[in-house]
C-alpha cells in the first residue's frame, strides 16, 4: 500500500514530465498518421495505443498541474502563517524590552525614532548603547568599537503612533525629575 501511495505522490508532483512525453510521442504518432507519413496506413495499427497514450498524457499532465498549484497555495499559506506568528513573537519581545527601559532611555529612543534615521553607528560610550544591549536596537554589523545599529521594523512601522505619545512621555519624565 505504501508503494502505491508513493507512486501516486510521485506522479502527482512530478508526473507532468511523463505526461508531456506521452502527449508528444502519442501526438506525433497520431499526427504522422493523419499526414500519411511515413506511408499511408503504416501507423494504423498503433493508433489505438497512441490515442490511449495521448489521453493518459493529458490526464497525468492536468492532475500534476493541479497538484502543483494546490501545493504552491498550501506553501504560501503556511509561509504567511509562519511570518505572522514570527512577527507576533517579535512584537511581544520588543514590548518586553521596551518595558525594561528607564525614562532617560525612553526619551532617547523617542528622539531616535522621531529623527527618522533607520541605521546609524553607536559608540560604546553613547547612551544609545544601552538600547542596543537591551535588544531595542538591532545590531547590523559586529564592529567592536562602533557597531552599526538599526531601529526595529515594528518601531518604524508604528513611528507615527510612537511619536504621537512622545510629548506625554517627555512631560511625565519632567514631572518625575522634579520630584
């Protein structure tokens, strides 16, 4: 039973090659008979088999094409779901990292996001280096002294929403410093 299943799967996935060969070979025999080649009536005894081969080739090619389309759609759906799941995990990770920031780091991040810069170098002595260590900024290269960093795509995509809350964040920070 397993052999039959694997044979059916093989024909469904890669059977178009066999189907096209049957179509071409059988079609050539039928066409040659219609045109009277090589001599009239020589291929008449093969017409039955050629017709069966042509029908089988067309069927195998059609089934293989449909199986390929279904397989491609299934892969696309699986990839889309995996991408969505991965984006959700990245969002949760970024939210957790954002919640660990001090008020000064939050204001620094707001300034970086407001500037619209996507990639920039961060010195080890820079206050932005803490954002890199906490996983808020992503390291693009691994330079020892000034690594190239990138603002996460999630923050870039929600830049406007993030900036809208910036004045309130600054106000809260100033209030906390006055206390």
